[in-house]
């Protein structure tokens, strides 16, 4: 249930999973002369270019703002103005342009390299990465396939192919790609990590944890693998174990705001509300515009009966992301608990303007209308919620109770 809401007995959203997984792209780099040897190294935590021998890109996604960690990229090969550029020169230019975020130019450089040397599998691999950055996942897969056709044991291309397949929703094919990468290179912690992410997204959290454990056996100080393991444990309802995993991630990388945020979620589920708020506050100290943390902080404050403070938290979330329909809904709940039913309805209406099929907001709007004795409108709201989710027993009960109250 990655990324899904948690609701209480009245259909009010009480938590949103601040979900984030890691994708590790393998950017190749050439060293040497005409027939180069390709080397790799993991990105340094501090993003410094310590050894010019490779690159690793880590990508947070699925509900969390993207953070990209780049290191060890090749620099542009220095050549005289009158010299002809080799395939390797264009390749290195492509890497440098990629590091600057100039993806279209990087793509053109890789294409020039491949025009000169069509069997340069490293260029096909990196071309795929750039295409993925440009949102062209299908073309990226074609590029990875070319790299693999030239060099079938290119574990990095298999891993990158798996990531692109996952982004296209082809999860099972992605796992096959990761498995192929791991058959070639069993000690590739990044492939194990990415495989775990896909399994988790398929709801196979126990298998995902086994994959993360493999990654951590190879690389015990991989903060992101600890973090993703925590997410899978949380999805299984093992919140205490999830917190232990988040703590490991934070011990290794104290500024991993996603871990602080999701740690807060797990603490909240355990009823440790003050500790949860402290965790959200830490996440927000690191990243003040983390709207998920502001929203979830509001949820916990509401659980503590601090509805005015909760509204202030929701307002911060909405200042950052005005179309966060969950925050509009939650803000409505807090206003309703303060007896401000008319304002609550306005908040629910904002949520429904953004997401008209949001059954929770229709249900909660019905409750507020019922509180104002606007019974016919309340019934209409409940009926709309039931129409959207006919299995929602909570709303069915709310409607039934209102009909009984009206003697209908």
C-alpha cells in the first residue's frame, strides 16, 4: 500500500505514507586510450569527485521530492582546437554535460560518439540514462538493449534497463532485468536495492526486505537501503522494526530527511505522538519545504487535540503544495473538530475541486453538513461517497444513521 492513506473509523484520513525509494543509475566512464577499461565506484556521501573512475546516481522518488547524488563523473577531455575529437572524447563530453544537467547536449555528444564508434557499449548505456532523464523511458530501454547486445554481461545496463521498465509500470520485467544483472554481478548492492524497491511496489514486502538485506550484507553502510528496508517493514505493519531501520539510515546519513519523515509516520502509528512530531520537526529542519512532513505533522497534532496547531501545519503544507487534496481534507477535519463546520466544508470543497472522486472528502463533508442540520445535503454527500466507493462501510453507516435520525 505504498503511498496510500490510512483512515479512521469515520473515514477521516489520519496518515499519508511519505514514501520514497532509491534508484541507482550506473553511469559508465572511460579510462585509458583507444580500448578503454571501464571502472565503477559508488558515489561518495559528500558528493565529492574523489576518484575519477565512475559514477553512481541515486534517485529518490514515489511521493518524495527528487534528490540526485552525482559523483566521479568524467571531465571533458582537453583537446586542441585543430584536433579531431575521438569517440572517447565525445563520450567524456557527454558525461560532463550530463553532470551539468544539460541532457539534450549530452545526448547529442553520446550520439556523436556512437556515430564514430557504434559498438561503444558504455555510450549506449549512458545515452539510455539521459533519455530516461528526459522522460523517454521506452527509448532508454532501446539504448540499454543496444549496450547489452554489444556486451551481454554489462550488469549496469541490465540494472538501468530494470529501472526504466519499472518506471513504465513493467514491474515483473524489471525484476527479470535486475535478476540478470545479479547473475552477472551477485555483489551489486545497488541492483539488490532497486530489485527490493520494485518488489515493495508490487506489495511483496517480505521479498523486498530479503533483497534489501542482501544489499546491506554487501554494503552495510548504505543509508538508502536501510531507509527502503524501513519502508517495507512499515508497509508490513512492523513499525518498531521500521524505526530501527530508519535509525540506522539516519546514523549513517543524518540529513536524510525522508528517513526522519517516515520515522515520524511509524512513531505516529505506535501512538508515540510527541516523538513523531520531533521526528517531523527534524525532517523540516533539514528540508523546510517537505509538504508531506507538514501534513503528517498536522495529523499527529490533531490526534493530540491540538487542532489549531494542526491547521497551521496543514496551511504550511498547502502553502508549499496548494493542490495537496489530502491536506485540504485534513484541514477540514481539524476545523470541524473546532466547531467551524462552514469553514470545514469550504476546505472539503477545495479538496474535491482538486480531486472530485475523493470519497473520503465527500464523507467528511457529509459529517460537517450533518452537524449544521443540513441533512439533505449531508445525504447527498454520503451518497456521492458511496457511489465512488460502494464498499466503504464507514460511509454506509453514516448514511444509515442519518436516515434513522430522520425517521426515513
